[in-house]
C-alpha cells in the first residue's frame, strides 16, 4: 500500500479524477436516479400495486402502451393480476435496494469489527477469526444462501440475514488487510504513545483510514447482494409474494414468457441490470481513483 | 506431503461434521414434518403414532445419531413425494447435472482462456476493453436473467433452440448421457452456455491478471533473451504458471457451479438435482431436501480437498506452510 490518497479523507482532486470518466458519471446518475425512485416510490407510482382495490383483473396481461377499461394509461403494460407494471417495478426497485442496502450495512458493520479486532489484536484471536472467515469464503455464496433460506423459509428479515451471513466475511478480510497495514504506521504508534484507549485507536484512528477501501468493497458487495437476492427470489426462496422485489417480478413474468408476453419479465430485468451494472461501474471507478490496491 | 494431506483431511471431516449438524438441526428443529403425513381428521393418538413412527419422540441428539448412522450407510430416508430412497433419486438425477456442469466448464475454458490471453497481451487495445467489459457483465449480471433473454431470443423469437428439457439420451456405461446425440446437444447448448458465463468471466480475469504478472517476470525476459520463440514462451512458460491459480479457482468454483445449476435447471427445466431441490422445496419434501443439502456439502468439501491437494502438488510452496494472507 503505497498510495498517499488512500490514507486521507478524499481530497478534492479525487472527485475531479472520479468525474473524468463519462461511464462513471452515467453510472452515478443512473444509480442515484434509482435511489430517488426507491425513496419516493409511493408518490411516483401511478397506483399502489398491492392495494387490491386499485388493481383490476380485467386489465391483466395488457401490453405496454395500452389503457385500462376505465381509460387510465398503462405505459409499461400490466402483469397477470392486472397490476400496472410501472408501479410494480417502482415498488420492486424499492424492495431490492432496501434489501441490498440493509444487508450490506449490517454485514459491513459486523465485518469491520471482526476485521479491525483481528488485525489489531493479532495472535490467536486473529488466527481463529481468519480461519472462520476462510471457511466461510470457501463456500460459494449462493450455496450458503440457498441452504439458509431452505431452512429459514421466506421473508424480508430472513433474506437479509442470509445475505449478511454470506457477505460479512468479505468485509472482515478486506478490513483486516487494510487495518494490518495501517496499524504499523507512525500515527498509531503516536496514539499508543499518548496512551489512548484501544477502542479509541481502533475506531477513531485506524477505522477512518480504512474507509476508502470499505466504500469500494461495500458498493461492489451491494450489487452482488441485489443480484443474489433477485436470483433467490426468482427461485421462490427469497422474498414472499407480498413484497415482490425485481427478482420476483421477473419470476412472475417467466410463466408468460413462452406465450410472447415478454414485458412482464424483461422490463424489471432491464431495471435490475441497470442497477447492478451501474453499481459495479461505480465501484470500479472508485477503486481506480481511491487506489486501494484491491 | 502426507502430513499436509492428513491435516487437510481432518479439516474437511470437521467441516462435514459441522455442516451435518447445521443442516440436520436446521431442517428438523424448524417446522413440523408430522403435518405432512397427517390427514385432516387425524386425532391426537393418530398424531402420536406418526411422531413415534418418524422417531420424533426421541431426544434430538438421539435422532441426530440415528441420522448420522444412516448417513454413513448411505441412507438418507425416503422421499415423501416419490416414496423411494432420497439417495437413489439423487443418483438418478445427478448425471444430468454433472453433464451440464462439465460442459459449462469446458465452454468456460475454451472461450475464456484465449480471451484472457488476448486481453493480457495487449491490455490497452480496444479488444481488451471489450473483453474485460464482457467479463464484468457476465460476472455481475444474474445468470437467470441471461438464461431468460436467451429463451426469448433463441426459442420464442427465432425458434432455433428448445427452451425446456433434456434431449435424447444414450446409455454409456450404465449412465444416461445426452452429450452424444444431436438432439441432446441441441438441448444442452443454451443451459450449458448460461451456466458457463460466471466461470468464463473468472477465467478471463485470472488469465489476464496472470499474464500481466508473468510477462514481466525475469524468467520470461531470460527466455526471450535466449531467443525462444514467442509462441513457445506463451504456451510453455507463461501458461504453466498462470494455470495454477486457474485450476484452484475452478476447482473451488465447481461446487458453486453445482449450486448455480439450481438456477439454470429451473429456468430450462433441466431434469437434474437442482430442479429436484426446487421441486422438493415447493412440496416440503424434507428428506429429499436434507439429502440434497448433505450431498452437495459432501461433494463440495471433497472438491475443496482435492483442489488443495492438486494445488500443493503443482506449487510446493503451499504445503511448506506459506500462508498467502
């Protein structure tokens, strides 16, 4: 780790460097756009797709651009139950992003504490914690998540739990790696010389210097979590049908695919694609500008 | 060497033990299988009889020992829905899954390696950017989505490819394989390609990274200084060194491929073990679910073990205790 940038709070130059890539600007705009849509879903969506009073089975399976029999437009068509696809997708974005964000933040918190403690304490604590991390990482994420959800059943809390379980080890290993480098630097020696408490050194001095790396890993992991949630929901293992994420919407449309009613699956899929790719491009770009040698 | 293998073997057994505990207690403590057997007019004595019959009246530890005892004899109980031993169902479905996974592996290597080499040789060329972009998309986009698009394009719109099922099979040494019939290959192409994408992306990245590292090493400089032809340097000196991480990662990822096969098999209605699991979950066929999970864990731990051993044979530094982290 030789970068001078990574050890300070992002300097103005970092932002300028970040925006030098057109792809990064597009990705940032796309991703923030979806975040805004998720945040203001109830005010943006033309109808509440889960309020049965607003959904009419008479309007089921209408292609994009058609109108309901009462004259309301369905810009993106309707699904098998007559729900407006646009509204269903807006709410789906909300749930997908929520699951990805919440699981990412919890996993980040757990992984950070484990990684910091392992790096700072060293010795047998480090050995045991890292053995657990190695073991966890030796299993493919989808396998672990699959086993957990088969056991736990469906639910927002359950999928978040499963995603935390498969993600925390990545954060722990990354944070430990950075913290190991940081903990032998002069400023840590200086802090120790001032007889500051362990917790203060760990969280007040070492942690802030790990933040750029954590930000990059968190962005990438969030994209992976959203993708994994969509996959599990598609298999009918993730979220319950009452809280359809993008993955579940795609699964619903899968039944109509063979009959040429492509929009029910393809449109939520395109949104999912845009979210995941933009998050990955963002993460890539942040890694390049913050240069944390990942 | 022996010490290394024994140590790894013990580690693998420990992981297996932990996983059986997790799966057994997970599936058996949560939920009550009695109600699957009981009809609606089943009264308390009838329920008790079912509980006794399933051995659920005994302490959970005792149940676990019975389960382990049966497991060691290869008996994982009868499937609720099929009424036959769960293991026999898995053996029956496994060739289809393995065939799919094997083809995916072959596709990933035959496409991924050359692309990775090309990207590594000329990292700033526009072809490299396209290759790396493709690798990022293949790696990050959920494969069920890619499978779906392939069905829409090649089956529904163009009508070139069958969207569901496995084609004709031929009996080879007692195993039904579709790899050797035209119809079979026709059915196999889309699912195998879909499944191969993640591995392909990984092969491309690893090959490129390996190329960048190895090409600047001293022994390549010396090989070039000796006037050895570029082609020979690539195939002999470079390839040999970048294959080590690729073998390891692919070995470890093969378990992941079996897990991802669940997704691909569901999309393409491929009659393998993954599709079986999803069907079993839908009807709460607990013995079949447990059998599948235990089977996958055993297979995965074994694969990890074999990869570790092969790796240590290829690269002696590993068994000499050099911890990479």
